């Protein structure tokens, strides 16, 4: 029979999931749908035909990257969360102006996240008037929505393919540099996972090699300060 402490831990885990799951699902759904929508409007209907220009989270969830891995990291107390959604397929050669339009398609995801953060901050001003536990649950969801949407926007704008920032950079850089950066895409995910693991492991040995906190931290804090003011926090 589980002890009282174990029951409390399990309750705390469920509480944590209940105020994070909805913001995360909405954030990744709008992020991916925005990519597909902008690509569709700019000439590539690949995502549209596959039903990915859709606000149904099930269309965008990657079973392992969106559910299993983040849950394992949360339950293990790893100290960081990492995951991904099912990428929206885009045929850049089908875009009316591939080099220019690639920038708009890539930027659409982080742009959608910033719009969601704005809406969450504005709704927070109303949620504080909800009574009791309903109000507490709603305000926690909205604060977490601001956090996760800022993180997604900032993280995805790191100029490393296959992240959105990498594709924006490929579209904006002079062609010789763009070709070299685009060639990194096949290794990009391995580089990201390696940096995350290095950052996590180094902390256990007393070293500060958390590259992501140094890259993401300043823009995150700047944006969060802005949305704090918008929410009246």
C-alpha cells in the first residue's frame, strides 16, 4: 500500500501535469499548424492535403517526442524537459518564391507562439476574477502558457537547422553561406541532443556548460518581462 508521502508525490505530479499539458498541447499545435497554413498560402499545399493545417493536437503529436520522452524526463527529475512535435512537411520548391517564402514559413511557428503568449497574458487579467480552485488552475495554466510559448519561440529561433531559426538564416544569408548552413540540417538534431546532454551532465560535476541557458536566457527574460507587464503580474 502506498505511503502518505508517495500519495502526496503522485498528487503533486498529477497537479503539475494538469497545468502544463494543456498549454504545451496548444502551443505545439498552433506552432505546427502555422507552418502548414503559411506554406499553403504561399503555394505549397502538401501539409494542407495531409490535414496538418488543423488545430487538432492529435494531428501534430509525435508519440515519443511529445508524450513519452517529456514524461520520462519529468518523472525522473532530470532537471530539464525536451521534446518535439511531428514536423509539418513543406516542399520549398513548391513555394512561389522558395528562398523568400521559406523565411515566412519558418518564422510562422515562433510567431504563432508569441501571439499565444500575448493572448494568455491578456486572458490572465480576466482569470484572476474566477473563484477558488478554478481561478487558481486557470491562472497557473495561463502563466505556464506564457512560459512555454516564449520558450518555444526563442528556442526555435536558434540559427541551427532544422530549427526554424536555422531555416530563416538559410533564407537570409548570402547563397554560399546559406548552402553551408543548410548542409548542417542532417546533423542538427544530434547536435541539439548532444548539447542538452552535455549541459545536463556537466552540472553534476560542478561545471557550467549550459549553453542553452546562455543563449536562450537573455531573450527569454526580456520577453517574459514584457508579458508580465501585459498580464499585470
